C-alpha cells in the first residue's frame, strides 16, 4: 500500500513539473534578416577655383543639383572655415541650418521640404571637411533638389566670422556651370547669385532605391 502511495505521488509531481515547464517555455519564431546591400552614389558641386563665402547677416544660399539618382539623402559634406587669408578672418562659433527646397519648372527654389529642422554647430577652431549625416531626415530625392545652408549666427565684425567654401564664377564668362540663389532672410526673395560666387561646394551621398 505504501509503495502504491509513493508511486502515485511521484507520477503526480512529474506531471505537474512537465506542465509548468511547458507553460514557461519561450517559443522562438523565425526571424528573417534582409541581406539587401545599400547602394550609395555621390554627387559633387566643385571646381578648381574656390570662393570663400562668409554668408553674413543670417544669409541663406542654395545650389541646384539636378542629376540625382532617385533615393534618400544619406549625407552631405561641406568645407568650413578654410580661410584664403588668415588676416581677413576672425572665426567665431557658428550655427548653420541645412536647407532643402523643391525645384520649380523655371529652375528656381520652390517649396521648402518638410522635415525636422537640422542645424549644425561649427566651432571657431574647426577647419576642413565636415560630413553631416542626413539619414534621420528621410529626405527623398526625385532627381533634383536645391540644397544649401543658412547662417544662423549674425556676423557683426569686419572680418569673416564664418566661412563655407564655394565655387568661383568667372567675371568674363557669362555661361554658368551651376545655378545658385541667395537671400538675406526668410522674407526676402531669392536672387540668382552674382560674381564672384556661383555655388556652394559640396558632396552629397544618396542611398539609391
């Protein structure tokens, strides 16, 4: 009789243990990992001649890139505080806003693209190329965009307090290689840039769809 009771208890406890183990077991599901490689293409605005643009007094400037592949903007590279003559510069800490505009049929800046505002801090001690990540903005390119920057730090001195490398425009040659517009503030109209600057030097990377 005692042996039967012991056997019954062992059988009952084993069943309970098996039931609890099944209840507490984590069932793993298959996870599919995409192996698609991201394809990046670069577009350049550049030339052998450099114009050192100060963008004084909250000035904004944009340059047309009209041979983009269709995709999302990946990053953009500018050259900041690369003074031609150190005697003409007294760089201060600066903040600039990245600008992205649609292109009208007449190749003028259209509507500003809707995205989270992206600003960049440029230290007074920084000089050289700065690559800025754009992936978080998820800006889609349909093949052409006006891209540029706005100086949010008002320059009040006679010397350059901020500088971005630009492309020179020939005073004698009226034929433009690049199309760029600037304006003094958000209320001012866009105007075609005049001599001596034709565009902002930049390298734009696009994640091709």
